C-alpha cells in the first residue's frame, strides 16, 4: 500500500511539472534587477557555487536517494545487504545535500528568495530530520520482546516505519519540485528538462511494473534485480545529462 502511494506521489509530481513556471526569475534577470555584479572573481565564485550546488543536489535526489528507496521497497530478499545499501546511499544523499547547501552559501547566495530557496531550506531540514530518525530507529522502536526473533524490532517499530516513510515520501516530492525550479532558474534549456521528464516517466513505469511483479506469487527475484538496474541506469543517465548542462550553462550572470 505504501509503495502504491509513493508511486502516485511520484506521478503527481511529474504531472505538476508539465510546464515551466512563468513566475520563476532567472538568475541573470535577478542579478540585473538587484544591480549585483561586483568583481569578476566574485562573479566567477558565485557561478561556481551555483554549479556545485546544482550538481550536488542532482546527485543526491535523482541518483542516490531514489535508488536507495527503490532498494528498500523491492530488494528485501537480499537480506542484510538491502539495508546496508539503503543506509549508505541515503547517508551519501544527506551529505551531498548539506554540501550543496554549503556551496550556495559560500558563493554569497544565502538569501532564500522565491519558491526554490524556501523549498530548498525546507528540504534540508526534512533531510536532516530523516537522517536522525534513521539513526534513532532502535530508540524509537523500543527493546524487542523476543531478542531471538529476527523479525521482532520492538513494540513501537510500526511508529518508526510510518514516520520514516511519510517523511521520506514528502522529502522526495519536495526535492523533485525544488530541482525543477532550480533548473528553470538557471535556464538549463530543453535537453535538461527533457532528461528530467524522461527520468520521471521511466522511474514511474519501473516502479509500477515492480509493484505488480512483487505482488505476484512465485515471482522471480532476478526480475526485480533487473528492474532495479533499469531504475538506477535511468537515474544515472539523467544525472549525467543534467550535471553536464548545469556545468555548461551560460546564463548564470550573478
């Protein structure tokens, strides 16, 4: 049920991103209106900060975090390996999110103007809370009633599971919307947005197919492994395209 809701949220996000927001202000326009510019070195530093910020966030929320979520939903048959993959990939996503936030601050772009900035700060807060929840899962769950039962994770484990899932679903949708607004802000162009749309479509399709397979008795785990490979490959391809476009945009005139 939770996987189905997550899929619907992803599809909703994709539908909501069907057209670029006309109210988003490009960085070049914002800089011109505010009379910003300064020394050439300061401008170059700000541009590099924006590029580093964008690449960190794309790596975190298109490649690592969605892949980690897919693993947690569909690859539990791997035993302890699924948890370790999920855990360390989400740690990497969290570190990249913090690094992206530090990068944009170091470039002097500390003001959270517009929806992108406000959602970005909210995303950072949710990400840190989610990480703390993950590390505190045993404390929240309580002591197992039967220590010898590997499925007994404590009497309050259900509470942790719902908190972790709800915050994770919310954070993922916010991240996708925030990235979209950021790409529009730097006027990344058609190839970048096309990559994002294709990624959303492929990921939603793979998740739907995996849900159907996962609910069929006697399904092959190799099919889910293959689906995970497609999911990760699509995320990697999208990440590369958008990261390259972010690194070569010429409209960031701060």
